[in-house]
């Protein structure tokens, strides 16, 4: 059974897919993994051409955005969720919107990024991180995901749930905002 890793979001200059593409050349990745790349953007055609040219269609499903129900099913069936950002001052201080969605599924996050999001994932122990352009570390992180024990999966799920509930759950954030605004109303 292959390990399923899913990315959902934009394919643009802010994302570092080249590191993932280099990692796809390792035989253990080809033998053990299936990647879902779902979204759109400037680099969609670049990724499509690379996947076709390098005959990676058997391990990479590249799809346009889909309805929420279908996407939720794919995310819930995934073993890990991929998050990637290039390096730059603004990007190093970015927590992508998809992060809260990923958290809500409680799956290990494979983070190919630097800065705030890398620190948040590492400190919360909810996945594995590497810096952009470090395809060897990304490979090692994918091998960790392949060999993850059930107990660690449960721990990641629990830590993700706690983090999501504390900082990212929409109803709680709306309630907190209403409390703040009510102070200024009076």
C-alpha cells in the first residue's frame, strides 16, 4: 500500500515545488508514495510538463481545484499533507491559510519551508520540516512518514486538534473578536 501525500493550494512563485520534484527521483519514493497535487496557478503547466516528461504520472496525480466535499475526502484519506513556501522575508513570516485546514485533519504535515510555519510545526510536533532546496532532508522526512508508528500518528492528531481548537477554530475566533469589539462598543 502506497503512502499518500497531498498538497492543496496555489502553484505559484511563492511555493517551492522544485525540491519535491527532485525528491520524486529517489527509487524508494517511486516505490512507496503517491502524491496528490491539487490546485491551480502559474506553475500548473510547468508541473504538468515535468511530470509527463519524467514519466511520473504513476506517482503524481496533478488536478485542478475541486469541490470541497471531494477535496475533504482526499485529505482525509491521505497519510500526510504537504506544505511548501519559498524563502523570503515575507514568506518566512507567513502561515498559509491551508495550514488551518491541514490542522483540522490531524495528519502529519510535511513542511518544505523556513521561518514561522517551520517553527510552528516543529515546536508543536505535528510533522516534519525541511528548508526549501533541501531535497535530501525532504526525502528523509518522507521516509519518517512512511515508517511512522500508530502511537505517533495519534499524538500528532491530538496535538493538531489542540492547536486548531486553541488558535484556528472559526467559531472561537469570532467569539473572541466579538468580546474585543464589545469592549469598544461600551
